[in-house]
């Protein structure tokens, strides 16, 4: 029988490991597997469950519950996040403890009955500073939406100074030793998780950190990866550093120009656009050949840039693969406040630039200008138009009012 593991006095780990998984949610590599963390708190008046696990691991989850309490003892269930890897065992748990009240965020209400697969349950919505008291223990709820679903929340166990952070501070990293001071070096997995899960919601991370800062945190009980009991502030500060990076260099906004070129025509357009931007010395423009960049470099450049321009020829009626790789990376960014645009030379049909234009719009970039397209070799007049395009784009990034185009 699987046994629960004590985290702090009367707080137990009842999560499970998925050590053989190598790809998570299609896009994430998990070389060390992952965990689905859940917790159980015993009090003088009953038990509180914090989250569940993926459905196929439910048997182990229930064995661990049974190792420390009876189902009659369970009074409350707190669901920080309803994604299936954390709510998969909830339907069976509600069947076994129909008397238990479930606590969720207001945004989770429309999802709960569908996930729990029953109408016969008691639940309550909670928000920041609302509290639950049971048997000498006090749980303070914290609203932390969009980390990384709209319904996510966190909570804080006052007496033991434990933060239940949800997916925040997670990592897809399995090690049977469980705690951060005992497992191997998981720094790469911690950063990789942030980059792929939390980076698109940096402003929401900052808001969550401002809530966490009000509490003394001695242990972070997250939903994936090692539990953090050794200097948890270190992990908080790492998130703060990554989430508050500015897109300015010495007070200047950055515009990054990415291009792919077949016969140097699109490259010449990129250079003219660059020259037009550089007329404004309050801006910094940079040009990058996409074929020489890997994903991590792309992400770093994209993150610091207020304006992003993409240039591409049309090859077989499509944009070249490096362009789509760049656009795919943009899913991992917070795009609020970023401007986008595109340009390119073409020989026959010229679909690539329009494809890029529409994709940037779908990614919620602000698109102030129509695409700049040139057939074959750009003329001097067309290069001058590219120069003017760059100047105008730079003015808009610097605050000039404009009409958005799609």
C-alpha cells in the first residue's frame, strides 16, 4: 500500500509520480518525468484535501489518503486548478466523500460540475483574503488568475507558513526524494517550466508575487515537481527576476527585425526598414537572420522587444519553416503592449507575408501597418518605401496614435 509522506506536522503529500512521461501537453519535453502533487491536512476537527491527481493514477492517490485518515474524516476539498492532471481523481473523490464541501475560485464554477460529473455536491467560491478555519488551522485563499488558466488560485496555511501555489513554482521533474534539498539539480526544469507555462502571463505572475509577499513562506507546496522547503524565497525571487525584465535598454525601446532571405531581396528590405527606424535615436533596432537563431535566443530577443517585424519570401506558397518556428515561440510570450508587422519579397504568388500578418493578429499583437510587399528585386523607390515604413513603425512604437489593421 502506498504511504502518504509528511511535509510538515500533520500536512501530508498524497501526490503521484509519472516518471515515464516524456512529452507533456504536446509542447513540453519531460526528460525526468513529472509529478502530480496533492496534499492532505489533518486537524483536530477533520481533514482538508488540496487538489487531486491525473485520473489514471487515482488508485495510488486514494491509497495514500487511506494511509492517514478515513473518508469520513474529510470535511473539505480545495481545488486550486481544474486542469485534468489535477482534477482527474475529483469525480471519484466526490463519490467517496459526498459530504465534503469543495472550494474553488469564482471562475471555476462553470467547469466544476462538468469535471466532477455530478450535480450532487456542495461547493463555495472563494477569493483573496477569504478564509477557512478548521481544528486550529487557518487557510487564507489568494486569487491568482491566469497562472495558467483563468480559474487558478493559491492558498496559504497560516499556522505552518505553507504556500499552496498551484502551478506557480512548478517543474516537470520527478525524483523520488520529493523535496528540493534532497533531489538532484532541477534548475533547468524549473526555468524550462516557467518559460513554457508562466512566461506568457508575466504581468499576472507579478500580481501573484505581490500577494505572496504579504506572507511569510517557509514551504511552497506546488502542483508539479519538488516541494520547496529550503529557502523558498529563492524561487520567488527567480520568478520576480524573470517576470519583471524590462523591454527597454538604457531607457530605449527595442525593435527587432527578423528575416529569412533566398536571394538577398528580403534582406535588403530589412536593412532599409532598419535604417528608417534608426533615424529615431530613442529607439534601438536590431536585425536577425532567422536561420541562425535557436528557440531560446528567439525567446530572449522577443521578450525584450516592444516592436517585432518579420520578413520572408514566399516558397511553394508558404512562409519558410524558420518563420513558423519564430511564430510558434510567440505562444510563450506575454504579447500585451507589443507591436508587430511583416514584409517580404516574392516571385509568383506572395502568400507568405499575408500569412504572417494574420498570424500576428491571431497572437494579439498590435498591428499598426499593412504588410510591405515587393515583387522580386526591390527598386530604389521600393527600398525608400521600406525606409519610410520603418520610420513610421518606429514612431508608432514610441507612442504615435494609429489605427490598427488586420
